[in-house]
């Protein structure tokens, strides 16, 4: 393979608003590990909601700190030797160290702040010292709306089992937020044969969802949306309807008119009140107020958010399955003055629905075909079915994804593989690359909504049986173990819900080499294995079974030197 000539930039970085991921066999870097990481950065930008501002999704999640950093990172990756590691601090490349060929290509840490608060973060951001990471934006793992769609699909599947005899055909989901994360909700519900009404204040975002195949149509107000949704329910037609409006306004209107959906949630950017658009404002008006009078903006934003949560609680009290879907609306409303007991009445989707999957080491595992060839994705999909077609989660999901999900940027797939499965699959993919059946490298990553990569006491680590909701050791241990596992990119981040989350992101490259076999064997074991250990030590019997080699997915076990016990059973001194 040939390498494109590289010239380091000597003048001020040119700002580009349109970045596309490289396809094909042209090697711009000194190896395919570096090239693959570079394409993951470019792929994140290609899928970004606002690439001109380096904003990927969630209203504030950035892939790099500024355009100067973007170009410096690109140049560094192009010049990086196999035995060097690029160090990135909150989206800015700060150093390249000579390490060794088994070290990560990139290590990064983003917004890990002592005494964190939104005020502290904004002050540091204004000084060009940090940025907001989100989950997969900063570590260059964002694959578009598909990246979270299976999480929503599996959550809805659990809702169906708990409330609707396992089926959601002709059921109606009322939700809000159609951005990079929320846009997945419509497809997830459609895959279940259901209908979605989604509210978003930004028409442009909804139009983008239509262009990418994630929304069927925009209708004129709640009355039209409700009427159309009921008609589709009666006729058995899965379809999605977008309403341009404010979530609080529309939820209140729907309730006052007596509309009772079958499921209700939302995916607005509640985690950041500055990104949440208050009632009565268009996105343009909100942007102006945000910049001119930020204190007033935050007051209005939080007031609207409280109204939205109260409307959702009314539906909960009416017997509708309602849940928070990782937006931190409960936490933000609590911090803004709503009594904690009231705010936290709304259940979280993790503790309520999908934690059994996490106990098996499952989570939002995904892979990206670096060649850009659809055929590579098709081959990996087939491989997943060959290996795990009898697994009820994988066997159901892969055929649906192949048949229905549009591809955004580089071909990619998300799939909830668990402990043992990920290693088997990754090694098999590497073998197919070696044989030439897959034409280019494959980058394995995952969302931070995974078995052992995050602590967030109002989402992923809520209601742990051992009371360890606040313990942040686990994601840090995950990152350290992945470094031992020779993972290609490791990122430790602490800002999804300001002051309440620490999470670790990883990317591992399969390039067909025997060296990749060594890396994949270790990294794929320790990454999901740490999730099994975390849940087993917390007291989940299913996770303990997996750790002891008695799980459903694999007979591989994890050696446990000591099991956690309640404090009264532990000897603390003579």
C-alpha cells in the first residue's frame, strides 16, 4: 500500500466545515493502526450535527477543542511511528512520547475537573482549557444515529416484555429530542412495529433526520400528530411523526387533551441546561439569548425542564410506562430546585429495563469498516450470525439492522455482544482480514453505556445493590486494564452529567496481523470482563454466574480473589 506524501502545516490552520472520512486503500499514515484512528476522527466529523463548530451531538459534545487542535491531531497521527503515543488533553494534542509498539496509539483525558460544576467548567472552557466530551464525540467513536439505536431497541424490548406481553406492534411512543442521539428513537420503535411521535424545537434537525431516513414526516402540531399516530395504530402501519415545538409545551398539551401513549420518554439535551431550548424560543432566538444574557437563559431553560418532568410524572401516575433515557433531566431538575423525592420518582431505563444485559457483559459494542466498503460490513454481519445466530439478542438484531438501518458515513454496526462473544468475534474478523475476505481494517469500539465503563449514579450505576452508585474506581480500572490490553485508543472522561459521571472509551483495531490477534485477545476480554466483575461484586447473581464460568454466552471465567461483603461482615482491625 502506498503512503501519501505529508507536509506539516506551518501557517495558521484553515478552518474546514466539511470533513469526510477517507475510504479505500490509500495509506496516509505510517501504519494502519494510525490510519484507522484518523479515519475514526474523520468519520465522527462526517456524522457531526454542527461540524463547523466541531459539535458532534448532544448540543455540546465536541470531537476536538478547536480547529487548530483538529489539524494538529491530523498531522500528529500522520507522522506517528508504531512505537509512539499521542497524548490528547481535553481535545488538544499536547505531546507525542516514544513508548513501544504495543502501547496505545492515542491516550486522552477530557474534562476531569476537581470541584466540578457547570460554572467551573464554563470558566475553564472560556479560557481554552477544556471541552465537553459527551460519550463518543471526544474519543472519535461516533457512528451517527445508529450508535445508540440498539440500546433503544433493547430498552423497548424490555418495556414490551414487562408491560405488553413482549410485543409493541401498533403501540405509540411519545417522546422528544430528534438530535444525534434522540433521532434513533423513531427507528427503534419502527423495528418493533410501532409508531412514534417525536417533538423537537429545531426543524432543521428534523429535516436532517428525514434526509437520513430516521423520520418519516413532519406534521403541523400535536393534534395532527396524535390523529395520524392513532390512524397508523389502527391500520398496523409503523411510522414516525415529527412535531416542531417545545417538549414541555407539547407534553402538557397532549396530557390536557387526554392523549395516552403506550410508552413515554425523551432524549432532549437536559444534561446541559445551556443546550436545552426553553419554551417560547426558536433555536435562533435561544442562541441569541444564550450569548447575551446567559443567566436569564439558564433560568428559563431550567423552568421549562421542570415543566417537562412534571408532565412526564403525570403520565407516570396515569399508569403509562415512562422513564428517563439517560438525559439527566431528573438530576438537573433536582439541582434547579425540584424536591429530590419528586424528581427521582421517574425511573431510569438502566435500572428498570436493561441491567440484566449489562450483567452478561453486554452493551453498545460496535465496529466500523475502515475501507468504506459496504461489502465488508455485510461480511461482518454474516459472521456475527454464523457465530451467534442462536443468541436471542444477536439473532434478532442483526437481520433487522441489515434490512432496515441506513448507513451514515463509514459502514458501521452496533451489536450487544457480551463477555466471551466479543473476543471470539473480533479474532474471527481479524482472520477474515488476513484472508482478504474483508478488504480493510475494522475498528472496534463501544458507547460508554456499556457493562463496566461508566459510573453515573442517576443513570448507569443507579440503585446498585451494594450501595456503590458513586464509586468511580470502575471506569478508571477499565481504562487501566485496556492499557494493559494494548488497546489502540483509551479515553477517560468525566463530564456527561457535570460532576456526576466518569466514563472510559476505547477503540481497538483489527488489521489482519498476528500482533492484532494478541491485542484483541486481551483487550476484548478485559473490557467487557470488567463490567462482569463490577456487577458481580455489586451483588447481581447473574453477573456472578458469568464470572464463575456459568454464564449463558461463554464458559470462560474470571478469577476473583475476594468477594465483596457488607461492612458489618468485614474485619477492619484487631
